[in-house]
C-alpha cells in the first residue's frame, strides 16, 4: 500500500508539473510571438484582399478556441470588391485564425490551419450586370516563381467553424434571393489540398429562398450532414454523403457541381422517400404550421428532384429541372369534424427544360379526396408550355365546403355552401393565336358563406352558376355564361349576369348592380394593399360586340349606366406612390366612358379630369389592348419629381426591374416611366408644375400619351419671368434612362435670373454669369436623361439662335484676354446689343457660327468651337475702320478660365469631339484637345463638325414634324 501511494504521488506530481508547464507555455507563447504573428497575418490580409479591411483589436491566445493557438480580431469589417467598395461584404464580432504550433516554434513560420468566425453578417450581392461584390481575394500570378526565401503567413486549412451567421445572397442577374439567419457551420478536411473530402455540419434557424420574387421557402429550419469531395484544380464539388432536413422533411442529395469560367455545370439529384404527409406539410409557410399541430394527419409521401445541365448567362445556357411529388392514402381530420378527409392522393410531375417557363410541363396525374358518400373531388391535369399551352384536364367533384373546412380544421375561415364542378378540356390555349381547348363544363356554388377572423361580418348568399363551352378549339366557339353571380355584404346586395360568346369578336351582354365597400371586403381577406375605406357603386348594362366599337358602328352598341368610386387607393408597378381617387363618377354611353367628376391626388400633386375613354370594353377583352381617350386636365400643383420610378413611396408592389434598379442605385431618383397601353390626348391647365426645383407657372397646352411616349404641342408656361413656348417628346427606356426632343422659344428673359434659377443654363452656358440683360432664345435639342433625370450633355444634338436684345457683357475672360493682348481695354465691356449668335451642338461640342459686334471703333467677328467642359478653339477677326473692312486675325485656345491668345494667327488647335453610345447611355470618350495639324486639316475638320451638327438639327426638325 505504501508503494502504491508513492507511485500515485509521483503520477500526481508529474501530472501537475505537466499541466503547469502546458499552462505556462499557453501563457508565454502568445507573449513570445505576438508581434510576429499579428504582423504576418495582417501582411497576408493586405496582400491578398482587394476589399478594404478594418478591425478594432487583435488577440493572440489559447483560451478563446482551446486548445488551438489563435489570432483573434474583434469587430472585423470587410468591404466588397469594385464597384461595391463602399458596401459591407462581411462584418463579424470575432474572426480568428488557428496557428500551427509546431511550425511557429521550430520553423518560425505562421501557418494558418483553422478559421473561426462568430456573430457575423455576410452580404453577398450580384447586380443585374453580373458584377459580384465577393471577388476580394487576390491570388498570386501563377507565372511567377515561388519565393522560397521569404517568410510570411500561409494557409493550409483543416477546420472552418462559423457560429451564428446571418447570410444574405442576392443575385439580381439570376433573380435569386437566399436569406439565412442563425447559420452555424463546421467544415473539416484537408482544405488546402488539391483534392479533399470536406465533412460539413450545417444548421440554419430560418431560411428564405425566392426566385423571380416568388418564395419557395419561407422561414424554414435546415440541418445538413454532408461529405463533399472537392477538386480545386477543376473547381468541382462531388456530393458523396449529403443528408438534409428541411423542418421535418429529410432530403438526400447526390451528384456534382462544377464551377466554370462563365457559369456552372450541375448534376444534382434529391429525394425524400418513404416520408409522411406530416413531414411534407412541415415545409409549408409558417402561418400554416400551427394548423398542422392541432390536426390529425396520416399518409405517405415521396419527393424527387433533379437539376442537370450548364448554367451560363453569356451563352444563354440553363439546366433542366425535374420534380415529382407523390402522396398516398392521406387522412386529415380535426377533432370537431363530423367527417374526415379520406383517401387523399396526389401524383404531380414537373418538367422545366432550360429553366424556360415557355417549356414548362405539369402532369397532375391525380389529385383526389373524399368527405364521405357523394362528397368527393378528383382532378387530372396535364399542361405543356405557358404562352402557348397544351392542356388536357378533367376536373370533377361535389364538395360541401363546410364539411371540408371542418375536416381540415381551418380556424381562420368559415366557408359554407355546396360546390359542384365538372370540367373537361383538351387542346391548345394561346392568346396570340386565339386558340382555346375544346371545353365543356360548369362550376356551381349554392348558398355560399364566407367569414374570416379578420372581419366580423360574413359575405353571404353567394351563388355562382358558371358555364363554359368550346366546340372547335378556337376563340370563335368559346362561350362563357355567368348567370348569376351574386352575394350580399353588410346588407348591400351585388349581382352580375354575363353572357360572352365568340372571343374572336366578343358578343357581350353584362348586367351589374350593387354597392361594394372595398376597404371592408379586403379586410375579410386580410389584404393590406388596399387599405382605404373606399366605395364602388355600379348600375351597368353593357350590350354589344367588340368590333362595333373598333369599326365605328357605335349605333349598334347599347352600353349605359354609372360607376362611382370614392376614396379608392390604386397603385401601378412603375410609380413609387399610390393614387388616391377621391371621387370618380363614370357614365357609360355606348362607345364612351365619360369622366363626369374625377378628382385624384398623387403625393402632393392633384388632378381633375373631365372627358372620356373610348373602347374600354375592347381594352379589357384584348390581351394587349390600348385605352384611347380625350380629356381636359386641371391641376393646382404637379410635382414631377415624385413620379420618378426610384423615389421613395408607399407602393410595395413595384416591378422587379424597378426594385432591382432601386437596390443597385439607392441614391438615384430614376426617370418617369410612361404606361405603354395609353393613347390619350389632354388639354392641360396647370397653375404650377415643379421639376427638380424649377417652377413652371400657368402651363397651358396640348399633351398626348401614346405607346409610352409623351408629346407636348403648342405648350406655354411662365418661367424665370418670361413666357416660354415648347414642342417636346419624352420616352423612357428603362427605370434609369430616357430620351427626349424639345423645340423651345422664349422671348425676352433675364439672363442673370435664368443663370441663377436654372441648372441647365449654368451648365450649358457658363459665360452667362458675365452677362446681364434681356435675351431671346429659339432652340431645338434632343438627348438623353441619366438615372437622376438630368441631361447627359454628350448626348445632346441640335442648335438654334440666341438673340442678345439688350445686354451688358463685362469681364468675360476670353474677350478680356484678347483686349489685353491688343491693348484695347474696351473688350472688357463690348457692345453686343441686338447681336444674333447661332450655334450647333453635337458630341459635347458647341459650334459657333460667325457673328460680329462692336468694341469701341473695332468690329470683332467670332466663330469656332467650344465644349461643355470649357475647351476653346475660336477664330477672332478684329476689324478696324473703315467699317471693319481691314482687320487682323486672332486665335483663342485654352479654356474659358485660362484662355490663350495668338495675334496675327489663323492656326488654332482643334477639339476632338466626345463619343457617346446611345444604347448603353455611356460616354465612351470625352472630348479632348486635338494634336496640332495644318490649317487645311483644321478647316476641313471644323467644316465637317459644323455640318454634322447642322444635320443633327435638321433631323430634329424632321422628327418633330413627323411626330
């Protein structure tokens, strides 16, 4: 026993010494090597990262990620690569790298073999041009020989640990959004090897996934246990063991992913076999999961998924997607249900070649269930394509809606009534080719009732008798009859009878009457978009044929009645704010829909319309119909700025193009987008119109909107104290660009007031700051607007005349420089009254035709070229008595601020014009000073440039006359 105690004491002694030694080393090593480690890690980061890196504090310790020696960085921040260098790519509370202790102690080398990142936010973004913000790692050029003598940090990873990440991947080019919250990841393997197996353990608390703004996963939990073979030479990922669980649904993946120079090569297969319907339901949106907890659900399900092929935007290649969902012998019952849902079966196949929705194939081989005898439903539907869709469908069932809602245990909705349907269809549906499947069927609902938890009162007495028939597969034989569709809501009955025949030239007979409280009925369905307590009151009788209006046979139409709207909120996908229709009283009179009273607001702008729309019935029938009309428009105030597509507003349902443009250009206003389905003329009378701080008062004139273009003719308004007349055209090209033509005539305006109040005058005519007095202008221009709806000056083309009626020009640097060189101080105050200056604009150059003015007894004549950026290439002939017949030449080059004068010279230095790409709205080349050339070359180039500018002006005249 004594010997045993002695041995035990020795073991405890040496164990204590060992532990103490280890603890001593763990304290001393960070003290011995802190400078070397921190310095080399920072050197490595700065050498290999293109994005800006910042952090608060560093630590070298064993205790943060025991037993690894780690360099930890607190409050880590990494910016993205160009052009996203100002945006955050990764922010983390801590980023730590594990150091190989053997290499550090014995070789003096810092080898990084572990990475830890905790409490992080990653924002991965790809814009619509395909530019990504994550290209921050700069690798060494492969052609350089490896420097074996230099010391520094290197990476040979065996472990990656990520804890509590929020990751957002937003790819505008592919229209994909992935948002993962509470992500934790552990990856093990020889990550620095050319080929290695990566063991992955992944958990995500909440995962969202959307494509084209359609969410396919919302707030899902995800667990993944993966083994992936990675070949870094070929950038290939082979899925060897890949088991996922989305909520309660297990999925197994096999296949591979290869990253190519211009995209990806995919061959992925997924399966969830022999699971239950309850597991499948667990992937439904979160709002449905509480229902599933309190409902008895039984049955088996299988799910298969594959994605195979290449994805390349450049080569327009996309993979093929296939999916299959099977549900067998389903049973759903709530405790209060008198009858359960039995025999629920579904067999659905999806095929999407090249991810092209026009090739989408859906094969619903079976969807069926029953709720007891004589209470069953069955559907078989097969489709191929989208715009031109092949359809084979057979839908039949008789269902008691109250029994159905009770069996499903739906708590938020109370539906009642007997629904009976029997529809068979076979053929091609195409709006463009006017084809419709051969169809025979009906849908009947008797004594319907609908109540939700969102509103206390139900929609009652819902009765629908709908019949549809098509005998030959064309629009001509298509007939739809709705007789009746009626319901009662809050004591107000609403009924609609409709009989539509021959959809090639629709013969319609529609009767509608009733009062609908829009705000309240939308509360029934918990819709938040229309949150105004508005009213729609209708008493309409519409009878006629589509062609009667289009061919002018108005006497054969019998459309009459009234439609009244009050306090209705409406939005369009291209405007940031909502329209509020305060009152709209519409009267139908054969071919016309009269606006008897129409008052609306849009933001700060107000509108009153009086007039009519033509052919409204045809507009709603035709797929690409256009509304025609004629109105008088009155307004106290219109603020054009708030119509710009990227401005902030309450409209949450903007187009995907507008949404993406807003995300990628957060500080831009965008341009005004014009609807493409309007052909409307307006007699406009607006007291005040404001555009980017410029006030236009008492605007009168004719405006028209046609196919996405706005035209102004014989329009006049007060601006900077003068009356301006314009003809103009405007057209948007995207949410970020637009083009315009304008011919303007303004008499006797104050130059200084225009210079101070109008940005475009300051930017186009910088010399105006030295001019005081009254000027008239007759000018024509065309050009483009940029993403802030400002003119792009290199895009401008045109020309015209400026008349200096009564002006003073003092201390203009270009003239003063001429005067200083010839000893004539009178050039500081020339007499330019009554002078006409004709100029032509093209490619950011202003070509000035010859004009003559007085300077004491001298008669200077000026011509030449200047640019919007201030470059000068002017010819001055200074005429002396008698009558200026005798004179001498002067050349002025340099800039407006620093002119250079040559006396007795005709040799200037030309200006090479800018190049502008109208398709991309980009300046390819800015104007610049030309190389010195002979007089003959300069005269030839000058004449060519001036002729080019004049031709552009003539083309504008032609365009305006044609339009």
